[in-house]
């Protein structure tokens, strides 16, 4: 609204100025009366022919024939002769109008003042417009600068984000490359370790197979040697066993007769008679005598044989085909021949076989009195290969 009021004021002042300028240019016409005026009538002396008009003399620039001062046409009296007339006296010049002149001067001065004020208002409006334009330009420049600053800041922020993104992408790429390298190194190490392990296993297997082959060869050689030695030993043992069996049979026969005699004498004559019978049996069997309470090796052997024979009479056990089972039982015998206790000191590994040996000891009712205190502890051997 302020700009519109300025424009309206400027338009009004310009209108006043233009009106004053127009009024100042409307000067009054001044008639000068001191200039003489002459009027000459040119008379044609020739008679005009029929149908012809009088021609003007060359160079005649006089007033036209019309008007109040025009000559009268030739009538019948003069036959075309021009009669000079008197020139009228010019009127007096009008007196100047002082009021109009003063009004004109006042209007001119008012117009000049209005033009001056209009110029001042125009200058003010121009200055205000310039100031407003400068303000707008400043604001526009500020806005532009702010926009440029914002754009610069946005560009800087975008550059920073791009730089951070580039750094992050570079770090991620380096991390990925590092992880890939580490994975490749781990895979290579694992592959190398696997190959090394497989090679080690193969080498170990080869070594084991080689050692096994060598051991088998050595075992075979040792077995062949042992088989040879065993065969030789078996032949030797067989010969010795045959000799022992023959001697044992002969001795067993003697012991059986001695056992009968000892049992017959045990009920009446007592331990001394048993010892004597054992001593005699030992002597007869070629074991050397201990006699009258000597208690030597032959007496112990004879007494042990008697106890073993008495107990094994009650021994019943299942047959174990192709198995060689041995069980040893320890006996504790009192001085009067009672079995105080018994236990297995060497098991055969078969419970049935061990139990059969223990039942045989348990079912034996009585034993002869031991001939000496050293015979109170005996060991009995039960062999599955014995012939009953």
C-alpha cells in the first residue's frame, strides 16, 4: 500500500507539472500596430473577352478576391476600371490584461513549485525505491548467500557423508579382504594339516603294517623256533612222562597196598602204626625211609597221596572237551585228622569245575591223622585231564 500511495502521489505531481508546462507554452498573440499595412488593387486594362477570366499578373501574391477588402467587380459604369478605395484605420491594440498575466505567472510559479515538489517526491520515491531495491537486493543476496551457504553446507555434508561412506566401504572392503585372506590361510592351513595328518596316518599305517609284517615274520620265526623247541620238549616230556607214569604206576600199586594196610591199622594201633605203615610203604616204593616218626619227604608224599586219593573218590565234575582245567585247593587238617578249613588258591576259570573240587573236599568224612605237625597244611591239585 505504501508503494501504491507513492506511485499515486508521483502521478499527481507529474500531472500538475505537465499542466503547468502546457499553460506556460500558451503565449498570448501580440499584434504590432506600428507596422504599416498597404493594400494595392491591380486593375486589368484589357477588356475581357467572352468566356475568359482575367489572369493574375505574374508574381501577384496579393490577397484573394474574397473578403471585406476585396475590390468590387467591374460594373457597367466603369467597364472594368478599378476605383481605389480608402484604407481603413487599424484598430487600437488591446491593452494587456494584468490580472491574467499575474495569474499566468502564479500558475507558472505554482507549476514550477509543483514540479519541484514532484521532483523531490520523485527523488524521495526513487530513493525509497532504491533503498527498498537495495534492501530487497540485500535480502536477496542474503537469501542467496544463505542458499549458497546451505548448498555449500549440504555439499560439505554430502562430501563428509561420501567420505565417511568411502572410508567405511574401504574399511569394510579391507575387512572383507582380511577375512577372506585369513579364511584362505585357515583353509590352506587346515588343508595342509589334513594332508599332513593323512600323510602321517598313511605313514603310520605303512609303518604299522611294516612293523606288523616284521612282527608277524618275527613271531612266525619265533613260533617256528618255539614249535620246534616245543616239539623237542614235548618228545622229551613224553619220554619223561612215560617213565614217570610207569614209575608212578608201580608206586601207586605199592601205595594202594600201603593205604589198605594203613587203614586197617589206623583203627587199632593209632598214629604210630600209620607212620610205620607209611614209612614201610615209602621204603617199599623206593622213596627212602623216614621210619619211627622221621616225617621226611617220602612220608609227606605218601600221606599226601593217601589224602588226595580219599578226597578224589568223591570228586564228580562235568566233562570239558579239549579243555585243560586246573584247580588248586588248600586244606588245613587238625591233629586228629579233621578238615578244619579249605579254600581255592588257584581257580580254573570255570565256576562249575571249581565247585566240583570244593564239593569233593566237603563230602570227605575223615582223613588219617597226619604223621607229623608239618602235614597239617596240604595242597590238592584237580586236573580235568585226569583219568578217574
